[in-house]
């Protein structure tokens, strides 16, 4: 709850702690380092603020929520140590909030560095990448202008003390014509050679096990091997080491060469006619079942062909699914899971964790409405990404977190019902949901990140508040310019000041007689609102005298219900 301001030196938070409250370390000016364990899932507003002597912070991988004003006014904070799944935490917001950051040390539990992870972190001087990292996303280090790296043969590398050449992250000069990758390199980062239009040849050693998306995008002069319509890069011993793309994106079947050991991220992106992968038993890295690409041992589902239609059954053997495995599968309507699988489960064609607590993925071809089962605790990043035929979703009270981009690009989504259990909502959750105009919310608005939810829906026109809502907090709908109507239930007893400030498209409001308190300027700037209908016979004493100041709407009293209007 609170660390004494007199605390000096280092402080390791016990691993029994699950949250750090607002202002917990505020003004601890003599504290030099803080260690946050994996057990902590949330950091409250301004929890680590104005800690002038704080030099380093260690963050565990359990974080799902970091509120504003953290790490601000910590001028000595130079070092961040992180261990966990970067994709599962708000890593970008953590890194971006530390303006004085110079050094980043990633722990052995970090296996991937996602797209843009350190984008525009211009103050960072060094990043230590452990051997556990097997993939690096597109533009992960873009704009890190102060970052130190190894240079060999015109290529930039990052790694660790043992292997400084672990990952190729880019080139010194994009006019490079030939590139030979160091034999110790294991990863080629996404976009590493992007735009190297003069690049004619690349030698990729057998040590490389991962190539990120767009690694060779725009390399128009590059020579490669072609077989069965697929493009390969490699070395003299194995010229078919890596599949980097296709000759023609209208390909319908992809037969992978027996010597292929790596398939570059995005190699088959945009191949909407691709219906199956074919891999012979002689290939030592990959296998295929029912046209789907798997690892050799069948434990990892690597890629579903974009042209797959109908349904897909995930077999018992699968223990992991690559993050982009179902990207572009717009005709896939259902994902089923074999009952013997110990990692995953399915319900109504949607993919969940085995215990049903995490919604992992809704297939992009899912149509109509979806009611998420009660008991689900979290909705993963990109879970509904580009589900363009989905029209409505009901999220139960059990869901506590909705991660980044969860419903992004759901172009037909018209309505969302959100339960009252939400404590964290990520960034861009409803971005590009151009048809989404109705939001229904149940529960205590004060207890959920309501402003974040509302602000993320730019097309919002109607809000229906459920019977669990008792308070509309101050500035709840501030600036919702497209909002036309709000249904206020008779469970609501108070409306905060500036609650509907600037809602200049609002045309209908009915205030039930349960509302005993309204703050000042609650409807200020609601220029399209002509009439406010009130169930009360006259202004209750708890309503501020300026409750409707700045709004020219007429007030009609003694309306029995909204149905009378």
C-alpha cells in the first residue's frame, strides 16, 4: 500500500504481492532500486513517481496493467531489467514511460521481442538479449538512435556477453550489395534488410532458426533459389535453408523443400488462395497434417493456410501455437480442439486455454453474434483481430482484462456488451471497428477503466448502462462527440460533474428519479440536445445549481419513464 518515504537503498517486493497501489512509492527520494516479482499483476497510478534517486527497476512477467504517471520524475532511473513474456505485458508503455532509460537487460524467460518493442526509445544505449530469444519482430529497435551494437560486414548485431552476434537487427548502409551473416547468429529480426534495393546476395548460416516479418521486403535485386513457386535463401551447403516468400501469391498449394529449416515470418502473407502445405517425412524441421504446417514433432502449430475454409481441428499433440498462425484466414469459421489436448480447448468454434479462463483466438471467418462463456478471465491480444463478419459480442462479468488490439479491424461489429469485472483494457482494443455504435456496460463504472473503453470507440453513438451501474463518474463521456443517446437505468443515483461534457451529438437523455445527485456542468457543450427529460417532479436538492449550465436544452419534469417520451 505504501512504502515509507524514508526508505533507502534497495527494496524487493515479496512474491506474495499481487498489486502495487497508487502512490505506493511516491516521493521515496532515497530509494535506489526496486524489484517487482512475477506475482504482481498491476501497478496503480503514480505508484513509482518522484523517486529522485531510483537508478534501476526489475519487473517480473506477471504485469497486465500499468496506470499513468509511473516512472515520471525519476531522473536517475537508467536501468530496466525484465523477465517474462513481453507479448503478455504492456511492455511498450513501460519502456516509453522511462525517458531517462539507458540500459535494458532481458532475462532468460524472454523468448520473443515483439514488433516495435523499443521503437523510438532514443535514449537507450544498450540492450542485452539472452540466448532464450528465438524471434524478433518488425522494427523492434527502430529509432533507437543511441543504441550500441556490434558491426560486422556492414550488418548490425545485438546479443549478450557470451554471443554478441545473436541477432541481426539491421544494416549500416541500405545500399549494401552483398551480406554474409555471422555463423553465431540465430535470429534475423523483422525488417532487418527492409529497403535494401541493391542487395544481390545473402548468405544465411545453418545457425539461423528464425527470420522475422519483412526481413527482405523491398530487396528487389536479391537472388534466390526457386522451387515449386517458393523462394529460398541459404548457403552453399544448403541453398534451401529458408523459405522467404512466394513467386506468385495466387499459389494454391505449397510443397516445402526437404532441406528447409526456417520459414520467414510473412512468407505466405497475402496468399489468400493457399489451401494446403505439403511436407514430406524427410524434412527434419516441419511436418504437415490436413494441409496445416506444424513443427516436426507436431507440438507447434506454425501456420494455417490463408485459403482454409470451414473448420480446423487442433490435434492432441499441439502444445503451442505461433502468434501469426491464423493471420489472414478470413474464411476459417471454426477452430475445434481434440478432447485429448492438454493445452487448449474450444467452445462454439473459438479457441481457449485448457481451463477455459483465457480466450486466445476467434477465427476470422466467425459470423453473427458471440456470447463469451462465464468463467473466462482474459481476452488475449489480437484475439478478434479482423473478424470482419462478427456483428456482436457479449463479454461476461468474469472477464478482468482485454489486451491490446483485441477487437481491432472488426469492421462489421455493431455492438459490444461489457461486464463489470474489467480492470484493465489495453491499447487500440476497438480501433478500426467502423460499425461499432452501441456499447452496453454492466457493473460499477468507477471500478472499470470506463474512460479508456469509451474513448477507444470513435464511432460510439449509443450507450446502454445496465442495472449494475450506480454512478456515472465525472467526465465519463467527456468528448464523445458522436454519442447520440445514453440509457440511464433507475439504479443510477449520481452523475458526476462534466459527465457528458462536449457530447455535441447527444440528442436524447432521460434521467430517472433514482438520481439524487448531479455535479456541475454535467451537460456542458451538448449543443444538439434540445430536451432533457427528468422523472423527478422538480430539481432535487442534491443536483448542483449549475448541473445543466452550458446546455440550452429545455428541461421537462415529471416524465414517468423513457417510454412516455
